[in-house]
C-alpha cells in the first residue's frame, strides 16, 4: 500500500529538504516554526524528512514564516529567478536577431571568454600586482 508521499508525483522529500535548509538558514528551530504554524514538532519533522505530505495552505504559511517564495520550496527555484532569466533570454535573443551570423559567432566567442573568467580571482591578482 502506498504511503502519503507515494500517492502522487510531488517530490515531498525535496520540499521537506528545502524547508529544513531554509529554516536552518534563518536560524529558526523546528520548535519555533511548528509553534508559528500551530502544528506539532513531530509533524514538522515528518514533513522535513518527506515522510508525510504538506498541504498548500500549510506550505504557504511555512514560506511566509521563512520569508521565501512558495515556488522555491516546491521546485527549488524562485519565481523571481525565472522572470529575470526569461527577461534576459528575450533581451539576448533580440540583440542576436539584429546581427549577422558572423557577429553572432563573435558575440558567442566573447560570451564564452567572459563566462570562463573568475572575476573574484582576477580582482585578487590585480590587487596583488599593485
């Protein structure tokens, strides 16, 4: 017989892991989070271990308490990140549309070089030279 977490395609273990990570990042104890949600510590522990599912209402309360986007708890990515990436994708595509194939190759080559540079390392090297 399937458990609560096996009854759907929702990754409750991943959700629980992200809840635990965010809770620890915020230095919030299980006790404090459970109290804020008016649930038992045992229930929260099962949620964090992916042993039981959490409904959307409680997930939203957790997200609000931890001050994170509920989508980040569900999928591991923030909807803000998705919006920024989409915006940048469109901007880059628009720039490339107006370029000849030769310019597109040059832009790609320059982007590859820039992507491979560790700017923190370069700053340290430049600092040491001075």
